[in-house]
C-alpha cells in the first residue's frame, strides 16, 4: 500500500464519519420534530373541544344578559310612566 492509497482511505473514512455524524443528528432532530408536531396536533384537538364548550357557555350567558337587559328596559319603561 502506498502513501496515496492510505491517505485516500483515511480521507474517505473521515468523510464517511463526518457525514454519518451529521445524518445521525439530522435524523434525531427530525424524530423530535415529528414528536413535537404530533403532540401539538393532539393539543389542538383537545383545545378545540374546550373552545367549543366555552363558546356554548358564552352564548348561553349572552342570552341571559340579553334577557335581563330586556327586563330592565321593561321595568324602566314603567318607571318613566309613573314619574
């Protein structure tokens, strides 16, 4: 084996190790990202259910407030007549 062949083999092995290290880090990062996206989708699903519940509650409360305001207008109407 000559020096040129030995240097070429060392260069190829070093290159493979460097590329392999980068690929391992990239694959690990992609796996973590995929896991985070999956958790985010689950959170969004749960949150949309909660949002629907709160929307219904707010609609119910809004109807109650509207009914109380209507009663208040009705009472004020009679108060204005009696004065």
